[in-house]
C-alpha cells in the first residue's frame, strides 16, 4: 500500500476511516479499507464500479453501519445510527443515484426533515422558499423553488442535490459522481463552489470516473479495487495512466474499439417528428426533426441540457403518443408506436438515461429484470419456465460480463456498471433492429465503459442500428459514424465521422444568441 508522504503543511485529518469492512448477502463489499480527508483539501476516491466506493460513502453518511473498523471525525471516534446523525455531525452527501422526492418541491427537498418553523412552530414556507431561491442562485439553477422536483430533468435534479448539500454547511462533503448528468456550465459552477468550500476549511471526498476533471480540483487520491484499499497519494505528480493502472490492475489500451462500418441499407427513418410540451401550449420539446440511420450504423446524438435529446428518443419509442406528431419508418415500413409495447414489437429498444427509475425494478432479481421485455420467450401456456429463463439470462450475463453472485441477486445490490449491463441485457433479449441508447455510460467506471463500447461495436458489426445520446464529446467523436447535434428541440448540425471537432459540435449545440 502506498501512503502519502508526511507533510508538515497538511493540517490534522478532518475525517479518517480505518479498517472498514462490510458484507451483504453473497457480496463482500469492503475488506479493511481506509481513507483520510484533510480540511481544505479534496480527496478523489477512484475505482471501478463494484470497488466499494459508494458502500464506504454510505457508511460515512450513516446510511448503514460498518461490520468492522472505526471512523474518526476531528480525531474523535463516531458511529452514526442514521443519516440525520451524520448530518448533525457535519457530514453531507450528494448521491449519484438521486435521492429526491419527486412529488415535493425543490425547496421542500432541500430542507426535507429540517424545515424552518415560525415562532408558533408552524412551517415557515415563505422563509423556506426564500432560502432555497438563494441556494439556487448560488448554484446558478434557473428554477422556481416551488417547482416539483419530478418535473426537472436528471441534470437539474442533480444540481438540486448539490444545493441541498450546501444548505447543510457541512464540514465534510461527499460527492458521488456529481457531474455525471450536468452541463459544462453547471460543472464550472460546481468546481467554483468546491474551491469555495475548500477555502473555508471543508474537506471533500469526490467520486468520479472522469479523470480529466480532477486536475482542476483534486489534492489527494485514494484508490479501491474489488472492495480493497490499493493506494493513497497526492494528486500532483500522478499521471492519468498510473491512475487507470491502479484502478484496474493493468494498462487499459484502445478505450474506443471502433471497427464497425455501416451498411448502405436504410434501417430507420424519422420524418418531421415533433413533441408538444405537455404543460405549455404552443411550446415544443422536439420540433420538426428528420433523420435516418443505416443498418450497422452508430448515430451519435449530442446536445446540451434541454436540447430535446431524451425527449426525441422517447417520442420515437412511443412514450408520448398524445403529444407527438410525425412519421417513423423501420426497414421501409411505416410504424407508429403508440406505446412501448408496440415499439418493441416493431423492433425498437430504448435504454433510458435514468437506469434506476426508468430501466430497472430494483427490488427484483437480475433474471426478472432481464426478461421483463420478453416474457413470451420464457413462458409456456402462460407459465414461467425456469430452465428457459436460466438459459436466456445466463447467456447474457456471460456475454456482457455482468458481475453477480447469482441470477436471483436483487439488482439494487449490483454496482452501477452492472446495473447498466442488466438494462442492456433486457433490451438485447428482445432482438431489436434499432437500439436507442440514452447516456449508456453515465456514472460507470472506465473499464465498464470499455466493455459497453466494445459491445456497441460488436452489435453494429452484426447489423444492429444504434442511436446513442451522450454528453461526453470524446465518446461521441470516437464511437459515432455520424453525429447529429440538437439545440432547443431541433437539429442544428450533422457531421460525418472524422469531420467533426469538439469546438464545432459545441458551437452547434449552443442555443441561438449564446456564446
């Protein structure tokens, strides 16, 4: 193990976790791990999905107790019975998978469980909304604090999580993939806030798979692998290649294995597709979009938050039949999916952006999730055939390298990368002709990303058409045969492979009148 060299200029640790171990049914999540956080410094916690990072963060935040080990806060042993106790001690966490109540407003979510009261003990809604508005201004989120969180897109909800953590005035802030679904502008705002937190003496634990962003904010590194502590170092002088090697235990070359070549036959055609805004008459989420995709082609779709990328895929998949107009053609035949069931029957599949809320039933098993969209394949006379289910799901678990102790393991117990693979298994089991992927690598580690890139390349080589939404420009540039760019609900540019640059794509993605 590599410990950072003693530095007389580094103050006494603000938080220490020593010898932490934790097991779940069938899984040894943590085995004698450690981490140290100093005031005014950011410690980047790195590792693949399943390395144990989020498990440790949940222990530090009081979500569940460790099986062994100790936690020291400002040198004093602490043991939290619940998240409220951790918050009261000065520890706040921003979860990767959003921990908000959709039916409550932004303000109600920010102050949930500690709402301001009047002198008579009643809820002080005016003060709560006023303080929430000030926090939203600080994180530069243009939204009314009285807006129900469920009406916000995933990226905006993640900014609300950040605002809630700031409201706690915590000594230790834990950030679990905070930039996985937010725009570049929002990332810049977050980094400014991180610098302010460090300047006032707070300690930050920062989990990310985007290694390139660390150069702006990181002071220290801690690396986990397979639930074990691997190394602790200062960030300065540690190369990206060394970080990857510590995380995966080997060099990772050819991250983007693009070998497929699209065919000439047209597989999917979308003509003049529009999607009316359900709450604003005369406004459109998607406006007059037309494009085509060939067999074996990977079509990249890029745009900033609010561009309409997710809504476009949802409309194609038949999720908004009352508000959508236009035509969808598949292999030369007109199809008008009025529901996901009809879309699946036509040969379409959609892996959604929010895998936990929209792609999985977390309390169900791997097998149950992987067969949700193709039950007819594993049933006979209306009865489930366990042998067929085992054969079908077992094949995809092996093909996609899904790490699970058993097919009966609840999906909620898998890492984010393995959850995403279960989503892909579910849709591949329907044998689609067009696969719609909405942010397929959001919040997963670099090795899992490589495996998904390889899978997409293999599928395209076999003739499947892929439409891939991504907020990561290197991913879009490397994996796409063509790139479409959206802004404010419409298409603004199209680039062939090799003809696009990050600057040109970003320029096309900016709404008119913005620099």
